[in-house]
């Protein structure tokens, strides 16, 4: 059965929701007009560990317009068992339960909720609730508590995030006798996702145990199940909607406490309630954990790696074991006969970390690719050449071929575009006026995931196609990309395709993460569309005197809302005629798309990238500017080069931010973050972002899935921090072993 | 309660507001003009930028009562009816946004900045737009879009 293939797929089509976003009509979680709405405001713990002895709410309750103050003392009845609080992304451990009891587990923990008739009154009343605490000693500093390090507990999440593989060969022996060797320790601080939209929930109380919830989330169904399980509601009575999401970057993978508290207040008061967190409160939950990594790489005189040793210790909370793979990435890129990978967690009195754009990978590749850079200088081999010497077509770690790997093309195309050949090998050898100039490069690698996803696809009486799936579009371009895929599958114009999403009532989608939505829901669309084409052809065969009666699947084409015979394109039937013949009834199908586990069992799956960066470092002030950067990405088929490029641009900006700007600073004496606002948590501004270029390497992949796609949401970040660090070394001759790198370390 | 008159997008609104209601909350919660975004409520992100009496201001750092009788343009008033403002069209063409949450502030800021007339080069535009954060990292597209309109580029 032929389709008019790839008319829209591969085109740089502008975002379909663009007009709504540029005119202010796109509505986010806190922006729905709801009658008789109450405003809630969270009160957070000011101590780091201990117990609440008593709460005085009398002053707050006496204020005009204050309806209720909720806390663990007067909360509604909740689920009994821990497992009922566990969301789809919960790591092993005991999930955090807001308002569960008097115990304080971390600084900033939500401990009371004020509900009032106005936002201003709720906010003021929150300052009038007072607490008596019994404080207990706490531990919040990673580097002071490395003695607590232990391996991670295992659970459901371990399947996607495996612990490092066992050692191979004899690393110590190989390292001892190696011609070249480098030992490094890299560290970085805490980072918070800080999507620009504040976490917010609007709960509409409909009575009879029914709730409609507008929530800031990356997973509508995840949050629907979470609410229903905890508050004892029927799944079908809880509807979570998130048609527009103002950024996620991982922070919305798990339900956050504003959802829990807003729903609790709505159920308790039987009213509609809205709860928006403050920016300061955005630092009171998910974050990228601070990590300390020790690496030892060894090579022979020709630069061939002989040993890889990577040990990582990162923070988790006292109640859950958040684990992101760090230690084993080097061996997925570079072959080496002797490997030793270890990864441990240090439980501290903080909230549980959570996946933040390229979790683990961006942490690991910073350390790995800086260590490779140091090895290159020691061997007097060009850093790019060292990567090519150790290039592997297959995955050395799994000893399997990749379904596709165009990393070599990434290296070569990006190097040429960048002008890597103009680099003088010696550090501190290039200048521009009062600036030291440095060139640096690094490799990126990231998982290529696919989750099961169900899509309902139908042709309606107007001959147009409607698709339903619960997935969100957090700014990645999901709506546009899915519409492109669906249009080509049925041979329709994009304006005749309506992809509906962001609603837990729609067929299943996993939360939007892991750069996996195009492969997950995109493939489900292909599967459903195939079935829908069959049904349409079957209907065409049923028509009186149908010319399609004997037509096999491969003898017809779907184009412009018609089916025609390949042998005679003038013999056609329109979708509209088919539906009319079907007595006006929609023709529809619901199908599951899933990864081909059996077929892919013998392959490794990954996206790759190569980043090349030029920095200028002020000779007197040490200020670093990334003057230009080129990133080449190999990620299979690119459905929409425009939105995909934006994903990589955005990731490159994140790389600049991670390398030079952002860090949440913990005061270990107080156990609290000291810069929980956007003035002191530094993000790059427009003036920090100079020239960025993105290249997509040609990477056909017939194996990975029906679309040949891999996902582009995270890969562009992975190589950037190391490329910047390496460029700074090249400019200044100073190797900085931490992120972010500040000017004071360079003067 | 203080009687306050706000002229927003050429429409006159009479409001009775507590004196500590910010212009941002007055727009979002009282006038239901939710296009103006709250990203930090501290004047640090620029998402709440509106144009007031011809100048860009941060509506979160402004009390509504301070702007009694002022002329305010929000993102909802930037387009001329169904016709998008050239900056809005350029934002779509250059994919100058991803999640869209900082976009209204970026657009109001860009329109205000071009009216101010101080930016002549790309570097100056980058500097004078630096009060508006974009966490998605759409910086390149945002500046490209503004430069195209500033330099009188045509739009399709």
C-alpha cells in the first residue's frame, strides 16, 4: 500500500501553535478562567531536619478572606501504603509524602497550605503561620559526606538506568604499565531545572469525586494515576490536562507537591483551587545532583586506550535512591581492554534529585571528554585525532553493533565548519586583542529510547483526520512533528490533520522525557495509520461496483484525501465519500506502537554528537565568552529540521549555562540553598549567546524503528560543557576541574 | 480598596484593588489577560514585560495603583486585530520560542526596544534584550527575529 511519502516529514515547518504563543492566547496551568476560585499558597520549612512540635494558625485564620490553613495536623485522609504514592518515575525508596506527619526531611519542605479568596491574602497569611520545631543535626554537603557512599538500591527504574557493568581485564595492571595516563577528579554543583513557567495547578472540583485538573507536568497520565491512587478516586474521574507547558527539562517527569496540595485543598473544601509556586519554591524539589567523579584513563604510545576507570559519587535524598548512569559512558564510545566502573550514592538531607536534561550523560561526558583532552596533550596528539584513533563502529561496552552511528561524519563535518585546522596545538598560543583565544572539542552520546504509546486515529465525516494521544508538548515541537508524520501516513495536507494531546483521557503515552516522544508517539501514529489505511480500503471495497474490489494493499495510493489505483490514478474515492458510505460514521482505530525488542536485542542504540567551541578569555579579568560553537548531531531521521535545530540550539545554550553560569549553592551550615532566585541562579542572557551552528549528519537507520528516528532533545547538551572547558584550557593553559567555571579561577 | 483605572490595549477598565496588587496580578487575575506571564515575580526574568506609556516595564515590580490612567499594551494588544505584528510573525518564522512562556515578554520587550531606538547593532540588541530570560535557549532565533524586523526585512 503506497503512501505519498515524506511530503511533510523532513520539512522545516513552523510550529503549528506558534500564533497562540506569540499572541498570548496559549493557556498554561494557572491561566484558566474558573468561577469561585480560591487561591492557595505554600508555607515551607525553614529548618533542614527535625520535627514540627506545634503550628499556630490562629493569626492567619483571623485574616479576612482566609478560608483554611492545612497541614499534617488537619489534612484529609490519605492512602495508607507507600506504593500508592509512587508515580511512574519513582526511584527505589520511600516516596516523599507532603503533609504526611510532623517530620522535616529537608529545608524548604512544604509544611502548611493557606487557602484564601485572593492571592495577595493567601500570600500574606502564609507569613502569619508560625511553627515550633525540634531541630536535629543534618548532612547536606556531598564532599564532606563521601564516607556515606554506597551502591544504589534496585527497583523498577533500574531497567532503564542500569548500574555500571562488571570490570573487564585488569585495569590496575594496565594503568600501572601504560605509556600515557591521566588521573582527574571532576565535580559540579547542584542545578535546578527552573522552567520559566512556575509549577502550578488549577483544580476544578466537580463533585461526586470528580476532578478536572490543569497541571504543569510532562506526564498527564502519570499525574492522573498519582492523584487517584492517593486520594482514593476512580481513575476515570480524574482528568489531568496540560495542553501548554512552559518548559520542563525533567522537572515535570514526576508529580510535584503543588499538585498534591492543590488537589487536597479542593477535596477538603469542595471548591475550585489554584496553587502557583513562587520562584524560590522552584528550588524546593527536583534538581540535578552534585557529583564528584574520579577518572583514570591510560593509553599506549599511539593513543589507543588501554584502560578506562571511572568512579562517581553523587547526592541522593535520605528517602529515595535517585540514580542516573554516569560511570560507564566512556566504554560506549571508546574500546579499551581493561575497564573499571563504579558508581555510588551519598544519601543527604535534601529533596530527591530528578532527571534534568541529559541526566548522567552530561555529567559523565564532561569528565570523560576533559580527561581525553588531557590525554591528548600528554600524547601530543590532536584532540580530534585521539577520538578518531579510538573510534569504534560498534558499542565496545555491549559488544554489539549500533543500529546506526554517524559520529565520524559529525566529527569531520563540524570540524570543517568550525575551522579546527586553524587551531595552534600549544595552550595559550592564540590571541585576539586583549583576549586569549581557545579552541576545544568534545564528543556527545545519548540514549535512543522508545516507550510504548497508544494512538487513536480516525477519519471524520469532513474527510479530515483526528489523532488522540495523552502526550504533552513542553516546547519540543511535538504537535507539529506528530502532525507532519500523520499527514504523510494518510497522504493528507497538514491542515487536514488534528493531533490532540496533553490530556490524560486520551490513549496512553509515557511522560515526555528521554528524548523519546518522536520515536514513541510517532511510531504509534505509523502503526495506527497503517491500520486506518487498511480499514479505509476495506470500506472502499464494500462500495457498490467498487473499482477497488480486487485491489491489493500495494496497488493503491493514499493522496490528497483520496485512495486511487496505482494503475489508474483517475479511479479514486475520497475519504469524504467513504465516510458518507459508512452512513456518516467515523472510521477509526486505536493501536499501540512499541519498540521491536527482539529485533533490537542484538544492537546498541544511541545518538551521537560532536561539539567544537571557540572561547575568548579576557587576559586581565578572566571573563569567558563562548564566541562561537558548532555542534553536529547524528540522530537518525530528522522529522522537522526547524524544531529539531531549535532543540539542539537550546541544548547548546544549556551547555554554555552548565559550563559557565548555573549552580545552586548550598550552605552546609544551614542546609539550605542560598541563591534560590533567577537573579543569583545565573542563566545565560541574550548577550551571553553569540554564534551557534547546528549540523545534522546524514544517518539513515532502517533498524531502530518504523520512522528511523532517535530523538534530539538532549544530545546537543552532552558534549558542550567539556568542549568549553577544553577550549578554556587551550586559551589559558589552566585546567579547571569543576563546573561552572568562573572568571576568578582564570586570573 | 483603591479605585484604579487601567487603559489596557485601548480598553478602559475600572477596578477596585487592594493597593498591594501588582500590575501583573491585576492583569492576570482581575482582567483575565493571562498573556502576560509570571516567571519570578521579582523583576529577574522579564516574562511580565508590558509597554506602559510607550516604555517597557516589568509589571511584577509595579503596583497597579501606580499606573492609574496609564496606557498599557500587553501581548494581547500587540497584533492589529488578526494581522500579526511583524515581530510576532518573525518570531514564528525564526522559531524564536519553544515552550512559549517567555515569548510574550520577549515580544513586548522587543517592540518597546525598537521604539526606544537605542539599539543599532546585533550586539546592542542582545544587550538591550538581556532582561528577558529564555530557559529553552531560543536566544539565537529571538535575536534573528528582532534583527530581521529592525533591518526592515520582509515577511511572508
